[in-house]
C-alpha cells in the first residue's frame, strides 16, 4: 500500500525507562505497536504488509487495536446507510425466537444478538433457515461490542466469503 514504507521504517518501541538492551533481567521488552493507531487516526487503513510486519516484530496485535486490524483485513466498507436500512426493517420473525432458544441473562447482549441476527436474515433471507446461526455470529458480536455496524459487516463478510459452501 501507499504507507508500506512507513511500517518498515518504524523501529520496535521500547518501554519508558528501559535501557536499549531490554529489561534489567536481560529479557527483551515487547511494547505494543502504536503504528496501527497512528495510521487509523490519519484515516488510512493499515496495509496487509504493514500488519504482517508488525505481527512478525511484536508477536501479536495490541488488544485496543484488534478491531482496526479486523476491519482492515476484512476490508469492511463501513456502509452505515445500508446497515441503518436493514435495522429499519425491524426484527425478523426468526430472530424473535432467539430469546426462547438462548436463555441469556444479559438483556443488552440478547438485544444486540437479535438485532444482528435480524440484519443478517433481512440481508440474506436464506440465513433465516440456518439453525444455530447465532453460534456463528456471537463471536463477532462479542469482539465488536457496541459497534453493531462492524459486527454486521464482519459477520456478513465471513459468511459470504468463507462459509457459503458450509451452509449448502
């Protein structure tokens, strides 16, 4: 991508107050890469090559930037108007039955699951026939939290690109 050079030029970061050689006990200090957050604030999604370099260098992505990584890797369009139109269609009749099948104590979580389930079944009516669809979408809902647009787009992208044959 256009910012790939930026990623390669960034040296690994050190924790404050730690000498260049690493921690006092000889272990190398691995600090979270801030390049993801910096590029995201500039409005540029991180490139796949840049993410790969960060992963090689640091061994993981910091928790606070993992959603940015998912959005970049899945190339989510952030189409809020399409998502809003699906939400406006209201609850899907199949989604209303989730409360009976899933005795979740968290009412807010159940409400978010019902909304996501409804959006997906309005978007692709075939998904209304898929039993246990909520098991597929729950991890994305948990990861994206209150970002219902991100949860919908991530779930729809994974279902359309990697799970289509699974449900045949």
